[in-house]
C-alpha cells in the first residue's frame, strides 16, 4: 500500500515529518487529482492569498489548568491553523491567510445559500468545504444534498476560487447510527463531475482507527487526541493543496 507523506513545518521538500503521531494515509486518499489553478496564480503573484474554510462544526473547547486564564476554557487548535502555518512556510511570499466560517449544524443546502455572501466578503483563492455531517444526522435526501453541493461548486468557481470538498469525520461511536457513506459517495461523485479535489476525511480516519494510529472509540477523548488528529488532517490537506498547485504548474488536468 502506498502512503502519502506530510509536509514538515520547517521545509518545503514534502518529506514526512514526525509530529508525535504518524500522519500517513493511503496516497489514493490524499492526491488532488485535479489542479488548483486559481490558488496557484494567487501564490505566484506574491500577494495576500486567502483560503476560506467552511464547515458546520461547533467550536470545541477544553478547560485550562487551574489558576490559568481564570479557570476558563480555551478553544482547541483545529486543522485550519495548521494549514495556514504550514503553507506560510512552504510559500513564504504568498501571504497565506486561512479564514474559517463555521455554521453550526448547517446542511449543504444552508451553506449553499450562504456561499455567495461568504465568497464576496472573503474573496478567497481556495475554499475548503466540509459538509455532509448534519445532512446525515437529519437523513436528508442524497439527491437534494448532491444538488446543493453541485450548485455550491458552481458558485465557488464563478467567484474565481478553487475548491476542495471534505467529507464528514469518522467516529465508531456514532457510525452505526447514521449512514455517512451515502453522503461521502455523493461528495466523491460531485467532486469528480465538478473537477475538484476530494479529501475523504472519513476514510482517512477509519484507516487510522484500523491501523491503531488513533483510538476514536473512547468515551472521553483527550485534548491531545483532538490536537493530534487536527494536526494530521491539516498536514495531509496541505499535501493535497501542494499537489493541486503543482498539477497546475505542470499543465496537467
């Protein structure tokens, strides 16, 4: 089985880095497959480059140590911050800024309707759109879900941005209750038809669970698990982004 390497924070060679956990995944799940020409052009101009992450997640927090920050909880570091940090190192003159728009418990239809305003405000070169989680929870019709994603892809391209679609996360504690696979498959087909990269987070996390890299079947996951997983997700997404930029540079489709 082929594995995708992760980018080190200290270099642009693409050599795998040790980050406390092995962030490897099958390379078939982390290759871009399609170029990211709009992002590549923005990076080449050496001007500020905005990446917009759109998701339906709620902010996750952990308590601080006693006596620290008044005992209040602080937000955990999620994968967009790792993307920004790593891409700034890889493209030091690209002025990469990652902006996140969280719409808690939003379906793909809801995000689709709000995308034009988000795109007009952020003016990104790349959009990373996580979707499908609450569609699965609500049991939304997959045809309606697919139509919403297809329309969203068109909105992003019409706004002059590239897009990476990201599937829901894997959790063995809820996997039996929701048919995530139907929405992941819908995203895969939408990405293929729309000519955009697809980051199958569900399959990658399932691989980590099967290989014993991470244990997601725990009643009380530790803050370090959240940090390690988001670090790995961020670095693997950076690998896909770099692959998409390089595909454009090589003139590939």
